[in-house]
C-alpha cells in the first residue's frame, strides 16, 4: 500500500513537472534587438505596436534603436561585418543587394507566415513588390513601405505671387524654373525664400531624384543588372544641367540657404515654395510639426521634361530584414509578421504597405491624394540595384555639387562621375 502511494505520488509530481516545463521554457526571456530609422510618426506607432506584440508574446522583449536615416546603413554594415548587428532591422530597399550578397540576411521563415512556398508568399503582395527582396528564388525581406516622391507646393505662396495653385502649378521641369522665379524672394541679391528646394547633402536622395530625371531625359545611370555604368552623354547633360540651372541660372534654389535643413524641412518652415523630396509619409509629419504651413500644402504629380516620357519619381521601399547570424531568427520573423499585419495602422501615418487588397481598403482610399500616389507609383521605376549603392549615390552627389555649387563644367563633372562609378562597380 505504501509502495503504491509512493509510486502514485511520484506520478503526480512527474505530471506536474512535465506540465510546468513548457511554461518555463515559454517564459524564457528573449531580447529582440530592432533597428529603425528616425521618423517620429512611424516610431510612435511602432512603440504602441511593440507593446501589443510583447503582451501577446510574454517571453519576448523588443529593444529598439533609432538611427538617422542617412547614417543607418553605414552603422548597420559596420556592425554586421563585425559579426554583430541587430536581430531585425528596417532598411531601404536599395541596400538589399549589398546585404544579401554579403550573406548577412536570413531568408523569410515560411513557417511563421504559414506559406507553403515562396511563390505562395509572393502571391499575397502586390505584383513586383517582393522582387526587390528576392535573390536566387528566396525572399529575404517583408515590405514595410512602398513609396515615391510627390511634388509639394505652397498654395499661399502661389497666391501671394499672383499665381493660381491649380492653374499655374508646374507640370514640367521647365515650368518649375519659370514658376519658381515668381515664387522666390530675395533680400538684396540674397535668396531668402526658395522657389524650389532641391535635396542637398543626402546621397541616397541625390540618387533617387537624379535617376528619375535621367530616365525622363531618356537615359539610365546603370544597366538593369547594376553591373555596367551608362550615363549617356546627352540625357545626362540635360538632367544635370537642369539641376544646375535651378541654382546658377534661374536662381530659385541655393544650397547655402536653410542651414543644412532637408528640403521637406525647408518647405515646412516656409523657406521654400516647392519641393520634390517627400512621399505620402510627409503629410502627417507636416501637420504635426508645421501646422501653420500644412493647410496650404498641395501635392501634384512629379514634373516631367516637356515632350518627354511619362515617367514619375523613382519607386523605393523599406522592408523588415533578419540577421542571418542572429540567435533569435524565428522570433524576429514572428515580429515582422505581426508588424506587417497592421497595414491599416500604417496608412494613418502615410506609409503604404504593398499587401494585396490593401489598396482597396477604406483607409487607403480615404487617404489624401491617394489616387495621385497610386498613379505615380505605377509610372515610376525602382531605384537602381547595385552592390555598393551608397558609394554610387555619393558619386552622383559629388557630380551634382561640383557642377551646381562649385561651378564645374557639366560635361567634365559627368565624365569624372562615370570614372568614379566604374571603380565602384569593380
């Protein structure tokens, strides 16, 4: 009897122990490191979503590191080259090639997304939206944003200058120069309000904007594979000369004005009447940070060259990517799956998720200028894919600055850029 009671007691203890093991394991704390660029509306939203994710996954804590967009790639590459880096990060799609060819990225965990194949996963997203994160048949990123730049104008500045924001809004780059001269304000010989603010000292933006202008002029920076420098003479001269003329001929822009502010910041501060360096994501930021300018802001299609092809700004995106050498890959993909399922929350801050069916939701259709954004996205080309994109972007930036700021000969500046780019691709 005593022996039976002893055996029975041990069985009870064993059952209790077995029952507590999964709970104990489930409660093991995982700290998931996550890097994202600084963009306050997105940062605030994700802070709330992370709290919800942690409550649903009590064994996981997400540690967020926010870094300036212009610095994120350099810091991330440095960390990952040293065998470190975050578990998961949100990165500009143009850098994908550098990371995947370096072996830094883990392929998407299909089990987490309950997808039997990569083809099935692809079918859940807008056509082509996963192609920028695909390599040798595997997908390495889940899109968090699909965007392109719109052209922003200040209707109040138009009215003050005797212009009608509807009738006189520029449709071509030639119009930008003409209208910009009427909008610009000078104090003596010094420009104090830009007619048009271009993007300065931000290499990736140089690339995005110049690549679109060059395509509109009939050329390309690289071939489709990103293995050969093109920069054809006539189209490249047309695109670069247009940029230069805004500074040196029509004088509607001056890199010295603005104290290092980005174009959208100058626009928000009332220092510029037009700018073309911001997508749908800028509208919530404009309302929050620049409430006096926001009511007068309008968005119109990106300018084209007169008589040229109907090509809009470059299309670009961001995606959640997972560190191939991270210890928490499954938890990281679970986090990406959770975040990507909240596309309706992201639209409230102007960030479009290219998930199939999303464009048909009321939230999307009611977003300001939604049809314009969709139309422009359909008419743009993706930002070039090259292994050392940031270095290539810096070359384009130097080409623009040499000719625009230093007054270097346009043709010679292009030749120098072509030689530098060939070295980048070697």
